[in-house]
């Protein structure tokens, strides 16, 4: 895994994300490390470009990872005060 590109701040998770992560072998720490190192998961190319710019300019960063039959998003706020694991339906 590459070096961290930005701080995560306080890490929180929604009930839905916790349920999905608990039902699978997905390691939330590994997903967070991928997010923090610039592996945005299955984000479309335009979102990858936006995330790269967001790291440089201090905007919000979004990653998307398949977990079981669901998708888990990880969002780090622009001020880097917090990072949230959530399901798209909880956004």
C-alpha cells in the first residue's frame, strides 16, 4: 500500500455500512488504507480525476468499493476532520 495522501480525521460508519462489513470478510481498516493512499476503488474515471484534484486542493474525497453484494462508499470531508463509511442509499 502507498503512503497516506491525506489525514482521515475521525473515522465513523453508518449502521448500514457496519452491517455489510460485519456480514463479510471485508476489513474496514484495509478499505480505509486504500482510500487514504489514492486507490479509489471502482470509481468512474471522472471521479478519479476529481479525487486527485481534491487531494491537492483540499476538497471532499470519495471512494467506492464492492463489499459482498453491496457497495461501500468512503467519504473524507474537505477539512479532513472526519471520514465516513456508508452505503450509497444512506447518503
